[in-house]
C-alpha cells in the first residue's frame, strides 16, 4: 500500500485522520461517521422485494461454506505451483471455481442478476464512497471475511479495489444504461453482476490450462500475484453469495438494507477489478515478467 494509495483511499472515504503505513480497517472504521444513505439502502430494499421467496437459502448457505473451504485451500494450491500432468493439466483452479458456478447457475435461474441490474445505479463516486463506508462498518461482513481467511490488510486491499479504481469501474455499466448507437447488440449483453461473477469464474477456470501451457514462462512472482487475484475474486464472490443468501433468508437475515447493497456492490467491484488484474498479472506476460529462456 503506497502513500498514493493511502491518500486516494482517505480522499474517497473523507477520512480526516491520516493513515500510516500500518493502516487497517479497524483504524479507518474509528474515523468514519455513522449514517445511512436512504437511496443507497433502497437498492437492497428493492432487490429483497423483487426476489422474496425465489432464492434457495439451503443451496446458497451450502455453497457459501464451500467457497470458504476453497479460499482456505489456496495456500496448498500455491504450494503445488503449476498444475502438473503429461498430456493435460491437473485440476486445481477448476475445483476452486466449482462452488461459484453452482451459485451462478442458481442466481441466473431465479432472475437475481436482472433484479440487481434493474435496481443498481452505475458505479459513480457517491456509490463507491457509500459502498466502502458500509462495507467497513458492516461487522457481519468483515467478521465473515476474517473467518474465511482474509486478514485486516487483505480486507483493506479489497476495500481499495472499490475506492481506488473508480475510472475502471465506471466502464462497467448496468445493461440498462448502455447508450444507444453502440457497435454491438445490447440485447445480448448480460446484466452487470452476471458479467462480473461469470467473468471471474471463467478466468479462474482457465488458469489450469494457461499455467500448464505457458509453464516455461511462469515465475514465482506470477504465481504469487495470480493466487492473490484469485483469492480477491473469491472474496468478491463470497460477498455476492452472502448478499443473495441475505435475500433468501428474508426476515431472518442478519444484514441491513445498506449492508446488503454494500455486499452486492463491493462483491461485483472486487470481482471486476481482480479479473482485470489477473489478465495483467498472469495472462499478458511481457518479456520483463517472463522466466529467463532456458539455455540451449
């Protein structure tokens, strides 16, 4: 976390106290004033109303637990390095993505993505600020992230994926807000949250083959960066699944409408930014990044 990162974070959050190099979510939380934006909370309210009784709480709770187990497996996946195999790669990253696909398929079936697209505003400075504030203050969400293996520094990195990438996120708009006259047929563009979740899962799924095929180029640095990008995407998927489970639980849920909106928006933002980062860190391998050529 550079000085520039800290300054951008504090500017976005309107944090008055300066943050040192050991800044954590706990330190930031103490500086953020309490308060709920009614328009921000209304997104969660609308999605609850749209999908009441439509979601399978048992399935989502099971896959949320499976996602947590896959996050906790990441150190052993990194230890394995490049997926082995003589004729085809071993299955490492495809297993990691499996719970996410089960969630994705269910959300697709019940119209969750369409509801989120219809009720969510586009990424704009006020939405990003409110999302970060609510995510930091939401003890149920930060406690869950801690339980599944994200320490405070990693959670801060997830928040920075939201706050410090406003220009990148602005390029991802709800389907309903794609302007007329673009060069593609908008009817075939999936809802934003579907693009975010499905894209992350596809990138994770392709890592087995990619790393295996490009093994002569892969360095420890590339593997380290890739495993963090995967972990961050799984964190985003976890938040999206948590939001869906909250809707499924109805009056028995544990989140406020603002916290539900934050989980939904932050989850999408985190998966968006880190699938782009994974492309840069592990797929678009430059001469400067690659392992040295083997002597002939």
